[in-house]
C-alpha cells in the first residue's frame, strides 16, 4: 500500500487528537520504525496552532508536519484524506454522528482505521455494515483502541495466555484515583461525556442490531458465570463494586466470539465491574446515574446533559478538560480474576465433568487513563497494523482489539510504554 503518509491523525485539534500527536511523533520512530505522518482537520490555522502547542510541550519543532484539510461533512475531503494514508487514527467523536463517514471513506479507499470509540452501537454497526467489504479490500477497521477497551480486552488475552489450562470465566474490576493533590478542575474532557450521553441513548437500538449481527447464539457453557448484583464487596481490596456500564464487556465478548468461531477456542465468560471506596459514594453515584440514564433516553434530556456537563457530573466533566498535572497523577488498575481448570480439552464445545479447580489473578496498571494510556494504546494499535500484517486475522475486516492483536507483540509494546501486564496470584 503506497501512500503519501503512513499515518494520518484525523481530528488532531480535539482534546484526544492533540494528545495523540506526541505519541505518534515518538513511537513512529522507535524500534526501527520510520513512519511518515500528517495531521488532518477542518481548519489549517487550528492545525498549525495545535502543532505549535504540542511541539513546545515535547521540545520539538513540528511546524513542518504535513496538513490535510478534511471535514466529516465533506465526503470528497474524507476520500482525499483516506487515499493519502495507509492508516487513519480517527479521534473525531462522538462516533455515532461523525464516525461512519470516516470508516466508509477508509474502506472504499483501501485505508486502515483505528479509533477510541467506547460506543457499542457504533462499533457493532460498523461491523455489520462494513466487515465483508473491509475483508475484500484487505482493510482493518478497529474501534475501542483506547482505555475503552484495550486494557480489559488485551488483559483478558494476557490472562488466557498465562492460565496454563482452560479459562472458563473472568471478572474485571476497575479502580482509579488521583494520587496527591488536590488538583482542582474536571477529570475528563467534554467529548467523552458527549459520547457517553449518546451511547446510552442508543442502548435500546442494540438488541435489534445484535440480532442481525449475530444470528447464531453461542452455546452455553458450564458453570455459567452469573453477573453479580448492583453492589458487592470486592474480595481482593475491601472496596465496593458496581457493574461497569462502559464498552469493555461488549468488546471482550466480540473477541471471545471471534476466537470460538474462527480459532475453535472455548469462549471465556465475562463480567465487568468498577470499585468505589464507600457506601456514600455508591449512594451519590446511584442518584446521579439514575438521573443520567433517565435523561439520556429523551432528546430533551440529552440536550440538558450536554448543556450542563459539570452540573450533571458533579464537576467530573467539562468543556475545558483536565489539567496536565491532574492527568499525570491519575492512576488506574484493572484486576482480572480468572477461574477455570488446570487441564485442557480438545473439544471447544465440551463441558468439564468437575468444578473449576484453578484461579489466576492478573492486573493491568497505567497512568492517565483518559488521554495518556488512551493515546499511547491508540498509537500502538495503529503501528501494530503497519508492523505485523502477517499476524493479523483474515487479511482485513472489522474486529475488536483482542481479535486483531492477540498474535502480535502489542502487549509487550504496551508494557514497555507504561501499560503494565502482570500475574499477581495463582491458585
């Protein structure tokens, strides 16, 4: 695939886009790489300004970086952009509204595409609509390449590789917090809030979409992993856990379906949760979460949520985004508790005659989940597609990160760059 640029960052003037620039500048020249890259967006002046801002931040002159003018409302401009790139890093959300035109342009013009969408409806709709054409074109379309859902999805693949037996189920627990401080101001930028509002608003459409996407159900495996109730006590850190409503579980289930259908591997059952410190926190989150879920169902409610993000998130989200100091001092961990058997069976459909006899606990740890770990993971997903095409599935298609990268060295690359994977306990 001979193109003017190996990588194009589309939406480079947005909050996630601009924080991707230093990662692409750094990682595109490491490990023997020498990839060319450009930035794309609607405004030349804003692109130049963000290159100056991020160049000053990392101590490099980025003023000679090529610019591409492209707009999601201009189909021809997207086609021109896709024809110039081997892969588009698409940071222009909410993807429900702005994602498909870019995906379509990439598929039609033979250009790979990665994004950080945590919107299940968008992700699965792109698979339904473009998977076959992407396969024919040899193009990879990979969503959820940021904090949603690389740590959880590839964390499960890592745990599976370390299990040395048959893994039946995994429960993931997210913990996150700011170290030191206080660091005033919001924790996450408005764009993530906007995607969440519209993502929740699309939940009702998911059922019909999944019937079309997955007409055949996966077989049931025993013992069945029962999803836990609204609140339960964590066994490993004395915190309280609630169901995690992000995209991790749906992304991980897509990976497990792929492994079952394409590689004849027993699919792992998944439950996802996040941890909080106290009952008071749970009560506050229950009230605010109930308001959020209710308002997200109606256009009037969504407009209110979008107009007053600070009020409805208790200051957690804002148009301004978090400070650099706060981002760099935000830590997170995803603990993956896996249960299964110490032996293997050749038949991926067979049930075991005994109860699970083995447990392995792994952890994925990182810093700055929203923008540091996200932008680094996003960049490495793009680079891995360019680096290791022979290790990717089916020579093209719309896949999850775990399905795409499980045979590559991406976990080692993530580990080297601050997203660490380790086994913390075996029983």
